[in-house]
């Protein structure tokens, strides 16, 4: 505050008063903002909790199913990535043992003939089955089958009617009691060397003993 000679006139008292009032208004506004921000903090916290995944929660991978009882026979088709419209067909016999949140799976793949390779015998069994046992299955129904040197009878090869030898990896998921499916990778070694990456498979339940083209359903070649 300054004083001028001749009159004790005080300059600046009005502007200081304005600053005091402005500061008071600013503090009041801050208090109101804090009050609004703190409205119902419990509900805000609960909403946050609902958006955070519990670290101990099992989160299924995409396409996951569960531990379904798939004992029985299935028509299984493998659609190679290089020729998806000519799938190999098998009767897959499944035997699953479920123990709480996990399971073990036994699978047998019996090749089926194609009429183009064995006229009049299409859809019937040919050659020896491929066997895999004690495959671990997780709580979301996922399993992996690895079979090196798998051999499939020539009459079951719809592309060239020649013997197939391949290293196979099937990454599968059980989607229901009547369906399991997944992806196929690995390498064909015979009749030609070629990759199986990008291939798929599907298996749909059939009545036990169902054989022959006239009786078998249209194959499922991939996960729906």
C-alpha cells in the first residue's frame, strides 16, 4: 500500500480487496470440485474391481470349450492348408478321463477310404489306426497331439491315392460332447515334402459303427 503527500490517499485498497475475493472464490470452487469427485466412492471402486481380472481366475483362450465327456466315435476330417476341399477322413475313437479341473484323453484315428481310390469302398476302414494316449486336457478343453512319422493308407488319400507319411501336431479344443476341433501343423514327408501349417481339423460325433459314404455325415473341417 502506497501513500501520497497532501491527502493520505490510499491507492490499491480496492484491487487488493478484489484479489482477496477472487482467491476465496477459487478456493470455494476447488472444494466443490473435490466434493463432486468424491461422490459415491464405493461404487466407483466396485466398478473398477469388476473391470480388473482376478490374477487367480482361469481365462479360457479364444474358442475354448470345457471338459466335456467325448467318449465314443467321431467323424474326424483333416483339411490340409494346401488343399482344404479334399480332407482326409478318419473315425476317431475318444476315451476321456475327467478329474476335477483337468483330464487325460486317449485318441485312435482309423483312416477311411475314398471311393476315387477304392471304388465301392468309400467311407470304410482301410489301413492301421493312429494311436495317441494320455494327452493332458486343461480346464478350457485344450489339448495337443504330436505324432511323428504318422502313416496313412494310400486308399485314404483323396489327392493322389498314395501313402502319406507326416509329422503331425494337432492343437485341439473340446467344444461340446459332440464336437472337438482345432488347427494342424507339421510336415508331410511323403509323397512330397510340404508344410501342414494353416491346416485345420474338425470331429463330429457319429453313432458307433457308422461306416460307408452313404451313412456318414458331411465332415466338419474346422472349428465353427
